[in-house]
């Protein structure tokens, strides 16, 4: 296996890690409006992801940086062609981070409510737009012989990509509901389990349609296996949450995300960004990659740094593993004492 193939796999792993981790905190952000009944419950939901949300975003930074270094042509075409959607995602992530930090800085109800609205919308929009972006990458976009995107924003709003956006939105919200059930106690835990069951069924219907469409367009035998794993693990996650086994459900919903992303990358390879104008103009792991020397240096750096990052992030989740409820919110009647 060539180094550019290795880095294609590593970038896929980074996106799997990002969607697995950021997926549930996007979902929790959406649930702050759909599940929480009052200010105290919204604080509980936000506190379940408070210690980890910023660490989860490191996976996105790493995936973007790895793409820039390993496949500069892919990075350039992707970020120029998808400029507006990716800019909107970036703005959402910036505002979302500010909302988490500033929400509790002042006691006024209007101040906190506005930031809670921001958390909801800046969680919902990226969860949808990431699916639209990856749907277009897999489907193929208008790339010319100069490796430049020549389409428009309207071209990105096609039925396949929009369905992909609905799948990621519902899947991440389901993932977040399961995480909420896993991390909370009391009435909010029970409601999170019920919400997860309904969201899981909706996700299953949308995901099955999207994955079958993907398989019919670009799939092969290997991608079919990944699709079966994704569908089976999602069914298992729904069954587990119905039985009250939140830990198993969360693990299986994570497997669903991993298998689905794996399927998308399998249907891409050896392309990294197919051209819908001419297959010969597609960006591949060969024509879009950096030099072998660059990839070699990157491999050594990744081999040293990655275990350290994984150990630190794993330790963070271990430290903040306990369940919380409204009874753990200090002076819930006074928003000014809200924790991050």
C-alpha cells in the first residue's frame, strides 16, 4: 500500500472520529430545544457536553489539516467549490463556542435565552450541512480538466445531497439522545430514551434510503458489507435503547456512524472527489496527493502525536463519566450560577 493510500485511510478515520464525537454533542445541542422543558434541564444537557465539546472539534481541525498536507489539490478544490457551505459551518462552530462560554456570564434571562437559541441553531445547521457536503463529494461535482470546481451553489442542493443532510441531522440527534440518556438521571433520562426511540426509527428510514441509493450509484461488494453493518448496528442501537441499555445503544450508534462513513469512503476510493463532467477529470489519491517525502514526514509525526492525543482525550471522558441531573445544578433557580 502506497503512502497516499494510507493517508486516505487515515483521513477517513479522522472523519469517523469527528462524526462519532462531535455527532453526539451536535445532537445534544439540538435537544436543548426539543427535549429540555426548562432552564435547569437545558443546563443539564449543556453540562453533559461542557467538558468535552471543544476537544471533539480537534478531530475536525486534524482532518482539515491532514487533507491540506496530504492532498492539497483535494483541499483546494473542496474549499473553493464548497466555500459558502463550509464558511457557514465555520461561522456556526465559532458562534457555538462563544455561546457555550458566554451563556452563563450574565444573569439576565434574555441574555441566556439568546445564547441557548444560538447553541440550538449552530448545532442543527452543521449537522445538516456536513451530510450535504459529503453527499456531494460521493455523488460527484462539476470539476474541469484543471481540477477546479465550475459548478454553482445550486448544484450542491440536489436531492441526494439533501437526503444525506437529513440523515446526518437525524443520526446525530439520535446519537445525542442516547448520550443524554447515558449521562443523565431522573425524568430527563426517561424522556431522552423515549426521544431516542422515535429518532432512531426516523433515522433508520432515512439512512436506509440514502445508503441504498449510494450503493446503487457507486457501491461494490465491500461497500455493501459496510452498509449491512451500518444498518444492523442502527437496528441494534434502537433495540438496546428500548431495553434501557444506554451504554450498548451508544456504542452501536457509534458503530453505525463509523460503518456509514466507511461506506462513503469505500465508494470514493481511489477517487477523493469525483468529477460529474468527465471521469478522467476526477481527483484521485494519486493526482491530488503531496510528494512521497511530505507524506513520509507526516506519517512519522502522526505516529508520535496520535497516541498522546487519544490518551488525553480518553482520560477526559473518564474523569467526566458520571451522570448528572437537575439536582446537581447549583442553585437551579438562579441562572447566574449556571456552570459551563
